[in-house]
C-alpha cells in the first residue's frame, strides 16, 4: 500500500511540473499576428457649424440615454412605448439573435482552455478456439475494464485562438449595436405613427364640424333654388363642396385605420382588435431636445456608428487569424486512468496507466490558399474601414437634415398657428353674423372651409415638426438631454 501511495504521489508531482512548464511556455511564447489596431478617423467638423478637425471613433452607445419619450409628456405615448418594449416581435427576434452571438463568443472563448473528457468501459468477448490467437491457458473468454480521463489543449502561441475570440467578441458587440439601432428606430416610428394618428383625429373633428355647417348651407341652397333665388350653378357649387368634404372625411378615416394597423404591428398587438383612442393632437409642441450647439462627438452615441467601428475591430483581428495559418499548431494531450482484464484488480496499482504528449503540425503546401485568405481578410478590413467612414458621414448628414428641418418647421409652426387663429376668428364672426341673419349659411360654410384648411395645415406642420424632433433624437443616438 505504501508503495502504491508513494508512486502515485511522485507521478502527480511529475504531471504538475509538466503542466507548469507547458503553461510557462504558452504564456512566454504567445503573440498576436493581428495588425496593431487604431480606430479609424474621419475628417469632420468639431461641431455641426464649426471648424474642421480629426475625430476618432470612441463608441459611447452604451451610455445611459434615459426614456427620452417621456420628454413629450404624453401618457398615451408612454403606454405604447412600454408595450413596444415587451411585445414587438422584430425586437424579440433581434435580441434572440444577439443572445446567439453572445453564446458564440463563449463557445470561441472555451477554445482557449483545455478540454477534459472521461470514459468508463467494460467489455466481455469470446475468442474462437480454432483461432491462431487462441490462448488455451486463458480460455476463450476475456474481459476488459477501463476508466480514464483525457485532456487536450492547443497552445495559442501565435494568437490564432485569441484573435478568433476577439473577432467573435467584436462581432457580438456590433450585433448589439444593430439591435440598439433597430430598437431606437422602431421606438421613433411608434412615436411618429402615434402623433400622426392624433393629427388625423384633429383633422377629422374639424371636418365633421364643417360637414354639419355645410349640411345647413346645402339645405338653404336647395330651398333658394326651388324658390328661384338660386341658379343651378350656385347649387352645384355647394353640392361640390359637400361631396368633396364627404370624400375628405372618408379619406381621413381610411388613413387613420391604416396607421392604427401599423401602430398595432409596432407594439405587437392584433391589428384586428387594437384600438387607439381618438384624441386630437395639440399644437404647438415645444422642442424636446434643447441644445443650441451639437458637438460631432455626439455621434459616438449612435448605435450604428459604434457597430461599424466594432466591425472594423473584428476585421482587424480576422487578419491575425488568417496570418496564423502559416505557423505551426501545437497541441498538448494527456491521459490518466486504469485498465485491467479483471474487475477484481481494476483499482490495483499495477492497473494504473497514463500518457502525455506534445504534437506540432504545419501545412507546407496549400496552392496559395493561405495567401488568398490573408488578402481576403485585409480586403475585408479595408471594406469595413470604408463602411465605417461612410456611416459617420451619413450620420452627420442625418443630424444636419433634422436640425435644418426642425428649425424651418419651428418657424412654420408660428405662421401656421397665426393662420389658424385668424381662421378661427373669421369662423366665429361668420357664425355670429349668421345668428342675427346678416349672412347666409353658405358664408358660414366658406369660413368653416377656410378654418378646416388652416387646421389641417397646422396639424400637418405639427406632425412634420414632431417627426423632425424625433428623428433628431434618433440621429444623435437616442437622448432628449443636451450632451
């Protein structure tokens, strides 16, 4: 028994020393063949109205943005944004894809560590007594009992595995940026659709009010025509106004139904049963994003810009993986266990067996495959750099467009509200005159038609302003606070 324990003790020490030596070799010899990574630069202005400077990508898409939609102070919008987060199917699919990418990172990372497996087996066989290998002293039956553990480990001396891990990690981060970008775009679309529906509600209310007055004007025109005080052309003019108004109301209801169905899909609800309460859009809204000057560094919060930079990083690591194919691959292997022809001696010291090995191999001739792979990886890197720079330039144009649109529409808001106030005043005056009999119902109907036109123009301007405001929030990465 003493011999057995002492032997195992010495063998364990040898295995431990062997492992330490290999670990030291791996740590001292490991290197990466990937090019030194530097974030791509793009020539842009320091602000959207400033001087030219070089700006490097420093992804900040994971900085907290807050619930920017709360800045609109609209309970209905808040409700829909909450429902979107839990029920939108496109977002669920995107997050499932992101989780798949994250698990792939874990799978690649596991290659950096040894793999260990264990096996236990027992077999019984009968040898033909007429076989040349038959041993009469042992008899025709034989048994074999085994139990062993084995390990395998690739020494990452040239960074093939670590660069593969960095590639997978960067790609997963880029996927996360894609998901954040999708969520931001869909949330903005929810808000734009919501406000558009309630703008149609405001238009519908005004059109229905105009319809009631036009009905009175039509009845009066028909009576005057029968009495000979109205010509056929005058009556036809009122009929045309009435029919056109009915057509506008039908179109308004159609557009609202279509937008309501689109909103249902966005929030993951059944379009057949989803109903958005009727509520007129108020005018005008104030600006939610109040910053007077935007630095171009705000683009670092955009998920698509951050995702593009991470794809450059992944492509850079991919070059290292391709280069490592020219160098040898070293593997460590070991096995420790027991084997016996009899189960009674299975765990005895003589049944002990172990082995260890180091193996290296290198591909000598591949007809140019590795060279082509490296060139392909380098070309992919160049492509990702160009795509990153294009993404930044497109992002700048996006912000500039929304800033310009918001400024112009803010001025339009003022004029539209002024025109609406004047049209309301005119309609009230016409109604007052009609009540005392100084004007006809047709005069009131004309004033109400002007009010409808001014109302629809104001609501259209308001929706466009809100869309510009929302798209500005999207363009700067999803925040309603100043940077």
